[in-house]
C-alpha cells in the first residue's frame, strides 16, 4: 500500500473546512486543527449569501474623500478603534492606493474569476454532506431609498455588468412585489435572481466538518503556536498540546493567519474588519430572499431560526471586546427598512472578516517553504469563496494546474 502524504489544515472555518474536504478528495491524509469548534469564528454569524454578484472591491474611486467623513460620523458603518489606528494606518494607505480606477477594474475582474467558479467548489461538498436543505436559491435584492443613492452606485453596478453579472432593474413597486414588507420609501431595486443563500452558516460548516470526520479525517482541538522548520520546509506544527509532524500544511486561520504566515517568513497586511449582526429569532415577518440596502449599509437574510440583519466594518484588534452599540445600529436600520420586523428574542454577534487592502484573498504556495500553502483573507466573501479556495488548494498541493489563474492572489504581491 502506498503512503498517503499527510497534510494539516490550520483553521476549521468555512475556508479551512472546504480545503480539508477537497484535499481528502485528492487522497491526502488530512488533519484539521482548530482551537474552537468548526465554523465558530467569522464563519458562524455571517449573512449567508453566496455572493456571486460581489466582484466590486471595498476601495472604490473617491474613497479617499469619503473615509475621513465616515470615520467621524457615528451613523456611518465604518468604525476605527482609535487605539488601533497606528497599526491600521499602513493598511489604509494600501487601501487608498487600491482605489485607483485601473486597479479597481483589475481587482473586480480577478474576484469574478473566483466567483464564477464558486459553486463548482461548494456544491459537490454540500451534496456529499447531505446539507442541501441548508441552501435556498431565492435571489438577492439591492434596495435604494433615493435617486441619489441609486446614481451613486452606478459605477459599482456597471462593474458588475461588465463582469457578466445578470441583474434586473426594478422600480420601488416591483421591489415590493418581491418583498412586500419593505418600507414604502424604497424607490428602486436591482435583483440578482440566481443567488443562493444558506439558512444557517454555522450549521453548514458543521455539516461539512461532520462529512470530513465520517470520511476518516481527524479534527484536532488545539491552538497552533508555531512551526518547526527543517531543510525541506515545515516539519512539524507546534501546538498548546505538543507537536504534530506533517508533510504539508495549509494556513486557513482567517484573520489569525497573519502571525502564522509571518512566522513562515511571509508578511501580509491582513486586518480584522469586524462585522456585527442582530438576529431576530423566530421573527414571523414574511421574507422571500436576501436584501441588501445600499442606503443603509446593511443586509438582511431570512434564516432557519429567524431573520438576521448585519453590517458594519470596524477596524480593531481581532480579539478586542465587541462593541454591541454597532449591532443596535444595524437593528435600527433593519427595523426602518422593514417596519414590521420584530421579535421577542434578539441576539447580537460580532465576527472578524479577514481583509486585505486590495479586497483579494491570498491563495497560493508559501514563497519560502514549498510544503506550506496559504488560504486566507476572503473579507466579505469567505462563505462564497471557501469551496473554490479549497478546490484550488487541493489542485496546487497535488501538482495539478489550478482551474483559476492564481497570479492575482499570490501571497507575495504586497
Ligand atoms: C457581518 C458579516 C456578514 C458576512 N456575510 C457574508 C456573506 O453573506 N457571504 C460571504 O461569503 N461572506 C460573508 N462574510 C464573510 C465571511 O464570514 C468570512 O469571510 C469567512 O467566515 C472567513 O472564513 P475563514 O474560514 O477564513 O475564517 P474563520 O471563520 O474566522 O475561521 C478561522 C478559524 O481558524 C481558527 N484559528 C485561528 N488561529 C488559530 C490557531 N492559532 N490555532 C488553531 N486554530 C486557529 C479559528 O478558531 C477559526 O475557527 C460576512 C462576515 C461578517 C462579519
């Protein structure tokens, strides 16, 4: 019997769990390591959308003028903990540099190459995990409550159109035919009909991790501290409970990948862009599919356990205490968008999106160690891109030509 090379994946979020499953499909002996349960960090509380229409990056032309005003406006979704400002400054400088029109267009094109293959990466895993009941293909509706907001978003929607996203333009009444509970203030809508969302992102990752274990994968509950490096690269992973020998390693630890990649000699400008949600448990307001309010900077998604509203981009240390004032701001915006939305039971959550200033993940081989691979930095799209990232990592590890050009996602591009 031939020896199957071993590979350890650090991080059992959406991205790491999908890497582990695709590597198993390639015949590797896979260990998935997480200090917590699968999917319990950023991957648990997101808005659940497989955002195939989200090629538009965060840094857009003109952002340099908008950022200072947004930071000073308590109602704006962009937040910065001032104590964190000196650490975040280099990130913001790169962010502004990424907002040049030619760069924006190249970034959108690169993001779309992953989005076009997103379902090739995730759908087979969901089918094998018997988790199709956790998906719903009811589309995404963008809403606008003023002509000004609609005109202001015209370049972003033109970018989507240029990248092949199919959208239907609606007036306010047509938008309310899809979502009758929307405020009468909505004057325009844009619909992406073929968009899928999960009705429970945490249960989805847990179902994928359960499949991984059923197939003989080892899920190890440990905290990774560092690496032992030999002449051929990473030899062992040091954890809080001893060392694990490995033939290969994948770093997929979300925002906490930065210090791990740094220990392997690759500095990356990864920041925690912390988002908040308010969950309206058991809310019985009828809702058809996911809604993204362009004026209010929030998304609202019908979930298995109620209705979830989320948003906010707070720059702070990943593990700093949450400030749930932001979740309450999201709640007020959701209640204004849907005036009949209410629930007896509300819960609030914060999770760190792992964000690079150029809105692209890192997917590739470590420039320094040939048996180490990086899969992190998926910002607002880790649920969407987890499956295809896992497929690409499995192709790279097994020496196949990746099905997407990975040049734009190189770890050493910064
Ligand atoms: C409010 C909000 C809404 C969002 N909505 C969407 C959406 O609709 N669609 C979408 O595609 N994306 C969405 N996202 C983004 C998405 O949630 C993230 O991009 C995604 O969860 C990142 O997944 P990940 O696996 O990289 O990281 P994580 O889920 O954070 O997983 C990283 C894992 O690594 C583990 N780990 C870290 N360091 C170590 C260590 N040293 N040792 C052991 N384990 C370690 C952690 O415990 C964790 O489990 C949203 C995010 C937020 C905050």
